[in-house]
C-alpha cells in the first residue's frame, strides 16, 4: 500500500504539486506522445479565457445597463427585470451553448453570445433595483434645482446606485468566467480544455485547470471590488459602514 494511502495530506499535497508542475513544465500527452501543459499552453488558454469573458461582459454591460437604469429611473418594467433575472438563473449553461451551436455554429461568436446572455440577468436586475432604491427625496431635490432628467441620472441616481449595480456586474463576471470553461465544446480553447479533456491532460491537467479558473475568478472579483470602491461616493461608503456597525 502506498504512503499516500496512510497519509491523505501527502496525497493532497502530491496532487497540488503535480498540478503546479503541469502549469509550469510541459509533459508528454497522455497516451499519445506529444507535449501538453507548461506556461506556453497555459498562457494561450488563459488569454483566450480572459478576452472572451471580457468581451462578453463588456457587451452585456453596454446592452443591459442603460436599459436597467432607464427602467429604474422611469419606475416601470419591474416585472420585466424580475422575469429576466429569474429566467437567467434557470438557463442551463450547457444547454445554452448547445442551442447556440445549433443556430450559430461553433466558434467565438457562438460562445460570446451564450456568455453575454448569461451576464444580462444580474446586470439588468441590479441596475433596476439600484436606481429604484435611490432616495426619492434626493431625486426630487435635484429636479428642484433645475437638473435635467439626464443630469439627475448621471449626477444623483447612478453614483448612489453604484454598489448595487456593481454587485450585478461582479455576479455576471463570475458567471461568465465559470461558464467559459465549457467553451471548448464550441471550438474555443479556454482553460476549460484542461478540465474537459481529461483523457489528454490527465489528473494534473484537470486540477491545474480548476485552480487557474478559480484564481482568475478571484482576481477579477478583487479588481471589480476595487473599481466599485473607487466609484462609490464616500458618503455612501460611510453610511453603509455605519449601518453594518449598528447591526
């Protein structure tokens, strides 16, 4: 019986050690004889994963945020926002990719459309809710001093709604990054290829892919959290901190 059987911690350490070695050092492909892994292949898959996720998120924000903000400002469309949010949570990612393959075919366009569709619900819902939660007295005061409706949105509602809106963007970003792991099924090689093609990359490749996707999601979450902090007015931050302290 192997030492790892007596020492589970050693087995876990060996697994992570093998995954880290896979990331940095090429090795023979399982059962074939070519080379897989190493920084070159990891960087290639990581770059594809990053730019296709960023593209999908950017398009989802550009298409959805103005609609959510407008509906929230008007105070209409609540049923639409809620319905889209609920529908988005119910869509199976794999089924969506398969549907896109059937209608669009394989490739970047397919994956981008599928990913941005998954990003739309949280952005739309949070944008609508964030604008609606802005203190109506502040909005009416802005109108009272002669601000146009656009100025009310840009200078009052949007700044005060930043935390909620960014919460939706962060949720969408993580969902898109996670779903991009199945992009290889549509012919786009992302970090998910390490996970999906176990017969090629082996246990070390599978675990390496999972680690890289998790780290990417963590980095993006931290970056967006930092952006949210920069965009949030100091008064709103102090108010939230006081509310948390009181709770």
